[in-house]
C-alpha cells in the first residue's frame, strides 16, 4: 500500500522515519538521527522538492488526502533538517538551546484548513 501519491513513490523509503506530525516530532527525529541519515534524506528530498511543492500547490490545506499529507510531512521534515546540513554540519544547533527545555505549547496540524 502506497503512502505517497503515485508520482512520488520513489520517496516511500523515507516515510517510516520522516512522515511525522508536528514540529516537535520532526525536531526530535533530527536530533536522534546521524548526519549520514540526515544527509541521505536531504539529498533525496532536495531532488524532488520542487516537484513535490508544485504538486501540493494544486490542493488546499484541509482537503489533502493521506498520501498528499504524507508528502507535505516529508517536505516539512526537509525544512527541519535543512539547517543541519546547510549550516551546522550536525543534527544539533551548535551553541543552541536544548529544545526539550522549551516545549511547544500549541501546534497547528499540518493539514489544518486556513
């Protein structure tokens, strides 16, 4: 059973790890992953990000089906791990704060109609 729209079946291998609901979950996954894992995901998603965003722009938030929402979650995970690859070279923010010390109080679901 596919977890992504047919056009993006090549990204299925990343769903188990990176189709996560919420900023905190994506941040926790980034901190729990090695740079090798993060970089592999980053490269795979970066190649497909323009196509994924173009595809998703044809739909309204609140009306995404499960496969489309999973694609959105992969794109949001790319945004979460991008700085680790592009700026820090590590999963953590050097000289940053521990994200567990500043928990999110309110989180809007990714597919929430706006």
